[in-house]
């Protein structure tokens, strides 16, 4: 494995000179490893000999926090490399100045990115020309997946294997950030303190299920959370498979109008918004519109989408908005199942949920999926949802990282709720959290404005499973 002697030919873009210069600088100036360890992976080196040397450098760095010429030399000897001293001397003499490191690293990143794109195109061409290939929709989804992976700056699957030292280093840095009170050390806050307190924010890659019977307020709570997230400049992608975009827009406006009150009374009622406003009310509503115009919320309101189509649109949105912070889907039972499937509905739904969890992981965002509960709730005296109410709908419980149920006593027993003073009170039941406690928090639901507001009561049942 002598890179200087090997006459390798490459059909793909490479910069062998830059590879040699980067390795030479790292071996002669070990402190420079800190500058490149988070940017370069072994795959950035096309020459297999160069790649192995960089793997050795990374291994020494992660285990000891430093490298040396002698350590690299000894590892090459152990690998059976001929004349390792000549190889290392040639590398360390391949550069003139430390200032060459930055441009050479940029060159390696560019060449590796071009290689990934070319390989993806070749794979797509092979798939398209295969007479036994899948149906067109599946082929398009696979092509988008290949292109998406090829155009991600981190190089996709190359980062899947991590040693424990790397993992614990990241965990420790997060611990320090939490200790310093830095918000980004937690998950995604939805600005309902009781919900955020239970979850410490929704975590990237997590699938969050928000389930309830119809008319409990699932969509309202979902939109309230979406708006709260977007107000912090975090892009959100909404898939609305039931309501059209204009209906969602009106709901968001109404929810914001609720915050404008005079002597405790709303200045614009839901009825007035949908009929005719006074000049003063119109000016106020205009202000709400102006405040909302800049929110980074994208809405897909096409009905009958398949998981493959949702995945394709989400990937495109992520490519256009790398800072995408949240995806929501309203709701599971309206996703179109695969064509010509002879499996049971339960298995089909379970597979769709698994694919959506995979999508959350692929795009590195939390994904909130609304779901209807089965009718078994209605036959019980206590109509609060339980995990068993999900089980007729596939393996939702198994694949979900968080399961939240929404329940309002006044929906079933309005007169009793009025007598008890619990009218408008909504329970958010955390039935499952992989990374947190289960329990119940309370919000108040103002139905006319599709607005949830914070209540202080919170019950934590037990630690996460």
C-alpha cells in the first residue's frame, strides 16, 4: 500500500495532490487535526493508501486526543506497508506552507461531493434501464433518495458508525450546554411550558404521535405549536391531508386574534372575522396578517398523498431549507396506502409509521404525526385514551418515540363539565416517552379561536421506560 508508487487511475473526480498535502500537514503538524476532524471523513480520500493513513490518524486522535509521526509509522508497519518511512517522508515534503491546508480540504470536500453525485446518477440510470424495475412512483422515490443522500454535505451513510468515545464526547458537550442554560442543548420547544417541561423539547429524529378522537382539537394544538416554533424563525413543513391551506391560514389568524382583548373580551370574534369587520377591527386584523406573513411555514394540502410522495416533498423542502426544524402531518389515516397490497390494514399502517420515523431520522428533525383513535374509547365509561386504543392501527406504539393523547371531558359530558368548572379544560396525556417521563399536563382550549392556552397543573406519573 504505497501511495507514492501506486499508479492508480480514477474515472471519478479526485485531487491526489491535495490528499497528499493534507496528510503531510497533519503528520508534520499534529495540532492541525483539530481543524479538519469535523470536516473530513475517510471517504474524502480517493486513494486507498491515503484513506488508510487518514483512518489511522482519526483512530489515534479519538483514542488519545493527539497523534505523532512515530505512532502513524508503527501502525503502518503493523499493516504490512512496504517502506513506511519513505511514504511518510514523501507526504511531509508534499507541502510548502500550513496555509495550504484550508484550500486542500475544500478541494477534497468538493471532489468527494462530485463523486457522490456521479455515482448516484449512475445508479439511477441503472435502475431506470432495468426492465424488471419497480413501478414509476417507486422508482422516482428511490431516485430522489439517491440524489438527496448524494447532495447532503455530511456525506450520508459514511457517518453511521461512531465509536463510544465520539458519542460520549457529544453527550458531555450537551451536558455542559444544558448546565449553562443554553436553549439549543435541549430539544425543540413548542412554547407551551407544561409540554416543554415534560419533553425538554421534541428531539431531532423523533416520531411524536398526537392522537385523539375527532373534534378534540388535534389540528388546533398542532397549529398552535407550529406557529410558536415558526415565530422563532425555525422553518416548519405542514402536510395537511384533510383541510386546505386557506382553512389552516384562517385558523392561524383566528388563534392570533385571541391575544387582542379589551376589558377581557376579544376585540374580534370568530363570527365577525368570517362576516364583516369594523374599520378598527379590520386594522387590527391587518396587523395580525402582517405579523404572520414572515413566518417560515410551508404547507402541502394535497389529499391522498402516499408516504413515498410525502418523503419526496419533505426531502425537497429540506434541500431548499437546510434549517428545517419540524415536520407535521395531519393525519395518519388519510395517507394513501401502497397500491396492490394484500397485507392487513394493521400491517400497512405499521409500515407507514415506520417509514415516517425513518424520514424523521433521515432529515434530522422531529416529526409530529396526528392520528385518530379507534372507536373503542366510546364504549368505555372512562373515555380517556389508552395505549390499547392505538393498537388496531398498526405498530404505532412500537415505532413512536413519544405518544401524546388529547382529551376533553366537556366533549363527552358538557353539563357535568360546566358544573365542575372544567369546561374548556384539555388534558395532554403523555402515555409514552422514550427519553422522558409520562404523565398529564393541562391546557385550556378556546374552541371559537382554535387556541390552546397554558394551565399550571401538571402530573408526572413515572420515569421513561
